[in-house]
C-alpha cells in the first residue's frame, strides 16, 4: 500500500490538465490552513517517516481506531435508488409548466414574447473581440521539438527508450502487430483487452494475480488501436498493446508481470469471465447518454474508412449491441465454454510483441538491455498483416433507438488522409464552422448542450455533431446551413486566426513527460513521422480564407453524406418521419 501511495504521489501527470495547476491545487489546502504549502509537495520526508512507522505492529490498527472507529465526527447516509425518479421529475416539471401557463396574464405572455425576441436579437449580435486579450499567430513558435529517444532492433522487434523526467517511475508498453484477423476476432478484441488483466496467470487464480499486480505496479491495462496509413486511410494496420507503470526499483518485477500476462494468461476462469462481461455490458449501456455524440459520429463515419468501421462495430453503439448479445448468450454453459475458447484462440496470436517501449529517467537506460533479453525468448513474430474488406467510401444513414432522454445527431463526409495538402485546411475549417455558425445555431438557438464540427484526419472524415439535443431534422439542416454560410459570407479574418490558434493549441497542448513519449511512439508505430507532423503544423499556420472556401466547396458541398443519430423511443413520431424523408435505416439497440 505504501508503494502505491508513493507511486500516486510521485507520478507526473498533466495529460488531462497542466501538472503545475495540479501541484498548486494540491498545495492549496495547506496554504488555506496556514501550513507550509511547500511541505505538501515535498513527499520524500513523509515517505521516509511512513516507511519507518509502518514497521510498528499496531500502526494501521491504531490509525483505524483513532481516525475512524473512535471518531465521532461522522454521518451515516443511506441512499435508495428509485427507478421511477426520472419519470416523476418529468411529470412534476410538466405540471409546473402547465400551472404557470394557466396563470399567465396577457401582459405576462407578451413580456415572454418580447424577451424571446430580445434574446434572438442579442444572439445575432457580434461581440467585440477587442475587449479580450489577444494572441496572434506571431506568438506561436514555428516548430516544436520532438522528444529524444534511443532505439535498438532485435531481428524484427523494435525497442525504444525515451529518457525523460518521470520522478522515479518507469513506464513500459508492449505492442503486438495484429495479424490477419477475422471480423469475429476483431469484434472480440475489446473484451479480450478488458479480460486480459482481470484473469489469473499460470497456476495463480485472478485473486492472487490481483495481489501481484498491486504489489508490483500502479496499473496495468490492455488496449488495441487501428489506423490507416498516413497517405491512404484504406491501408489498415493495427496493434494490440499492454501498458503498465511502477516505481523504478520494481522494474524487473514489472517486466516479468507484463511477460507473464501476455504468455501465461488463463481463459479457464469461466465465472470470472462471465462477471467481467456483465460488468462491461452495464458500463457500456450507461455510457450511451454521456457519449451519445461520439456514438453518433461513429455511426455516420463507419463507411468511410476501415478503422472507422472497426471503431463503430467494436467500441461504438454496434459494439454495445454485440456486447449485449454476448452477455445474454453466456447464460448457457456451453456457450460460455465456446466463448472462452474463442478468446484463448485469439490471444494465441497476440503473445509476441513487435515493439516495446520504455520511458524512464536517463539512469535507467540499462533496463533496455534486460527488456531485450526477456523478449528475446518470446515467440517469433507473425508474418501476416491486417487487411480490410472495406476498400472504398460507402455512405450510410442510420438512426439508433437507445435508452436516452435526448438526441445526438451527426453527419459525415469523406475527405483526405493526414499527409494530403488539404488536411490542414479541413482541420481549421472545422473550427471556423464551430465558432462562426454552429455554436449559435445548435446550442444558443437550438437548445442543445453542445455541437460543432471536427476533422478526423487520421481517417479522412469531416464530421458535424450535436450533444444532448432536443431537435432532430432541424439540427441536420443547421449542419448543412453552416456550409452555405461559409460559402456565401465574407467571414472575418479573426475567425480564421482563432481557428488556427485552436488547432495549434491542440497540437502543442502540454502533456506529462511520459505522456509525450508514449504519444510520440504511437505515431511512429503507424508511420507518422516527425517531418509529417511538422509539415501538417506548418500548413495549419499558413491556412488562408481562400483555402477554407476551396476545401469546403471540394469536399462538403455534395449531397452524398452519411447520417448518424442516437435517439429514444419517445421521439418515434418525429424520427419515423425523418427516416422516411432521408432514407435512414432505424436500428434498435
């Protein structure tokens, strides 16, 4: 437990928000209570004292008695779920609105009309940007330095070490280049990844393995990733990965844990497998309302690249339906046995890493040699490569009915791969449409929680989306109207500059040292070089208004686009009419 505490305190994060801000917030309570804020950040003396005190036999039990059992400053709070709460709240709201409406005088009704008109006028006004501090393109550095690394090769296997500040931690990742897999096997990958670190290893059951994981590392998880080539989104490649982190003095144990996880995982713990699948299903079903806009974009994008199709069918809403089907089937013991066998057969193809990553401080470079020695004994690499049946863009229009209370709408257009000269302008265009038209039309006037546009350059897809939207067809019309607005309006240069700065901000966003290294390595896996990224960044900075008009006309003016909608049964009358008008297929989750 003390090792886990030390790891949590030592880790330099910052991939979600700046590490300096995290440190400031950590020190703030001490400063507010008149303690030394620097002492809250200097963890070495505290860890040293704890390691001494924890040797006392009654140290933990004394803390439990003093701080918990004998502490009278406590509250017992019991919560009971109510499955009818949402319905009751809606009924109460409708009743309250009806009561208000029935009591309104003519003067009050006219006041509401006048207020709505004033609001619309205010929404159509242009704010004065000069009242805000201004960042210009001159403030943007011309280039960003890529992280340094040391690389060595072991036959077909690549090992790369990034020396960087990790504050006493090491990060390791092993990547297996995916061989040719069937559609069923690719569909199993998300559950395989979820189960890989939740099952026993060798002769150890999953409980013993969890104890080993807690003693050795601060987290171990599996994942998979698919992308097209930098110059061709239909040239698909994919990797399965295993990632872990831990204290530097436990690096050898970390390596052993990773290797055992890949090579000795056991898929015979059937009750555990069934439980994890059920948990995954529950989590996936709960995620629909929170990530409905992402699911809608995946629906719309599925026909435009192999990686987008896999995302929809594995991790998207089609993947959720597949997960539900698997969970239902596992009630049968024979099906559970067959499922475990399928997982084992899939995993047998994923035991030998093609690429290994090490991120640590410079003095731990010697770990690279031990990694080479350890993986040198692993199986030979697969000679086959992943391919895809999808070889050209196919428009799709689907509306999925799920357990949500609002709508999520998206449309998508096929565009170009990352290294194409138009990719940068399309990425900037998304920001112009979002800031100049979509925010006002979809959120302020349309009532959605959010909406906008983005260019997925990795898959060559331009996407429009809305989040928690009360509308359906009207939002689709607004997506298209934003393109007409751009082509028929002399847009302010300020909008272009703001969009460029937004893209550069996302490209140059500060991350943790380890996060920067891991991202750099993942780009390298899929063939995205530093020169390619630098060229894209330079093209973003040089994007002009004429470039935006050209790419909008070239890629977004056609009528052949895809539609993705996530909605609920309460909208059946509206979505049925919309589906008939726009040739949209209705699918039930």
